[in-house]
C-alpha cells in the first residue's frame, strides 16, 4: 500500500527558525507550508517550495488563524465570512509563489485551532470548504478524521484525504483531543512507533479511552515543530517501508 508522509513546514518567521525543514524534506512526500498567518513569511515559503520542487515533494497550503504569537493554536472568534476570505488569501499566497518557481500546489490543510474548530463544527466547516472550492476544486483537502469537514467538502465536490496524526490522541468520535488536556500530545517515540505499526497493520488507532477506532487514512502527519521530529520522521519512514509499504505522495497514489 502507498502511504503519504506529510509534514507541517515553513513555520519560522524572518530570522526565527522553527524545526529542521531542510533535513525533513527528503524524508517526506508532501509538505504543508505555512502561509504567513500562524507562521511563515514569503521568503521562507519560497525557499520551502523550491526545495520541494527539487525533491519531487508535493506542496499544500497550511491555513490557520492570523495568530503568529500563539502559533495559530489559540481559539479566535472571527466572522465565518471573514475567515473564508482569509482561507482564500492564504491559498492564493502559496499558489502564487509555487507558480513563480514552476511548482504546483496540490492540497491544503487547516492548522491548529482553526482545524480543530472546523472539524467539530459543521456550521463553520461549510463556509471554509466553500472558500476552498471557490479557489480551486481540484485541491485535495488533507484533514484529520472529521465528519463535519468531510460532509462540507462533499457538498462542494472536494475530495478529502484523511491523515493519521501519530503523535496526537483521538477521542471516541475520531476527533483530536484538545492540547489543553493531559495526554493530548504523545511525546514517547516508542508509543508513536507502536501507533504507526498498528495503523499500518490493522487500520486502527487506540483512542484516549482505550477504544479501537477505524482509521481509514492514506497519509501520516508529522509536526515539524515537534522536538525530535527529524528522528521521528526517519523512524516512521523505516516502519512504512519495513511493513511492505511505500512512501508516495497522495497525487501519485492509485
């Protein structure tokens, strides 16, 4: 089976660097690039797009709240119509940079608090997915499991691809557990590796309450800002290949 290994990259700002983007890029098949709202700036975006192009890595817009100080992980109360415009603004920013260097933007994903809110709220998901469709109906929507996002995307004729977050806890409904709660973020590399193996072998994840939950994903997400992300990427890539699978971007999967 082909598995996409994607990572959130480009999350520095000016001289402040976040993560090990240059080292991570050769290990992944898709890069979700911050578009200047929760992190990132035009120069960083262009550098990441150029590197992705040279390595044959797919690129997508990682869209978040306008919240650099909080890294997009704080809840913000913004009118849905304004949020929809912000989504289009960020998609356009990465698309323009990609075109300028000869690359193509293939997907998008929602970052942090914006993604969590849309995943849990159909009323919010609808205008956001409508904005994506208005920009480009051919974009893949890469998302953690969410009925709200899947249904809103289907209404707009968009294709959603579920990605498995190996270092995040899930609740029994398949939604990500709030980072405010203990155990929401998994730091133990052995535990993360075990979760990846179970996902690949059995197609399930164990929720925070101990329930087995089906995880119909074709992608695994890495957080580029996580401490030890490079070694974790190497570990996950090795697990994928040793289990008889291949790391392949979503656009090249059967």
